[in-house]
C-alpha cells in the first residue's frame, strides 16, 4: 500500500471513504474541545475540515494527493495560496492549511501550535507496519509540539478478517500498544455497523465495530 495506490484512487475517483457530510462522531464529540489548532492527518478532501473551521478552530491537514487538495479548495470555492517546500506543497487559506505530501516528510513546523488531532480513516488506512510508523511519528511530533493534556480523537474500525483493508481492522489492544505509553486512553463510543453505510462491497455481510477513542497526552 504505497503512495501510488492512494494517488490512483484519487485519480480514478475511487474514493468511497469520502463522506458528503461531517462525520457524526466528530459532530458529537468535538464540541467539547476548546477552540485551537486541529491537525487532521491523511485528510483527503474531507468535509470534516470545513466543519472544524466553522466551529472556530484553525485547521491543518496533511494529504498525499494533489488531486484531493485541489478538489477540496475548488469544490468549496475557497481561494488559497500554494507554496512549495521541497517535496511538499503548502496550500494556505483563511483558517485552513493543507500540506500536500507524504505524512512522514511534511516538516515538523506543520504541527507547531496544534492543540488537538482528529484522526478519521487515517490510522486504519495503513497496513500494520505503517501503522506503527505512523503512530511513532505522531507521538514524536506531539511530544515536541503539543501542550500536555492535548487530545487526539481516533476513530477506528475492527472486524474479523485482518487481510481486507483498507480500511484495516485495528483492535483496542493495538491502540493500547501503539499509544498507551504516551497517552491516557478513553473510549468515547463503540457501535456496530450504523455509520458504515459507505463500506466497500467487499465488507458486505461482515460485522464491523466502529470505535472512538480520546487519547490524552500524559
Ligand atoms: C481512507 S482516506 C481518508 C481520508 C479522510 N481522512 C476522510 O475521512 O475522508 C486516507 C487518505 O490518506 C491519504 N494518504 C495515504 N497515505 C498517506 C501518506 N503517507 N501521507 C499523506 N496522506 C496519505 C490518502 O491519499 C487518502 O486521501
């Protein structure tokens, strides 16, 4: 599952994960977060970015695909400035900044001032070896940049097969293994099926549990 895989998904319009509305768990849980700067890793062209901005947060996203980044600003009629930083292009608009490039290569300055992270379909987009690398990178960035107590909201799915992703199945044990040393972990919600109406056909008939966790930096 390399960069090319995701770039092709965007180029061919195979983006079933994209919701035409903000995620219901974001709307439910995020109002309790004081206004600040929210990091949205692997953000696609998510409507969650707009919702967060509308609540008064400053929003920073990281996304590999320039097709997704361009579509986000074009479809929402938001004008932006593009600045190139090596392999990464920074799209800047009023209150929303997207860093277009590989999550692992985006400069640490992207994380500066962030007070929360919103992860929907980011960790679970990655296979196991990359999930370890992704979480390790986040913990490093968070330790350097975020005040103690800063929350990460993490939405995951779990199902019986381990070979069907993306989205990949992530258990509560794995969340503890990835984040438990650096974060207090609190489960905010667990539900079967309901919000997963846009699942790829390969998931038909498979029970999926969606969980929301709040991770708070120790
Ligand atoms: C399953 S989608 C979720 C998008 C978004 N979070 C949402 O909820 O609609 C995963 C996204 O991660 C992006 N992505 C995958 N690997 C990446 C990487 N290494 N760096 C930055 N973005 C990446 C893909 O292009 C894709 O848009």
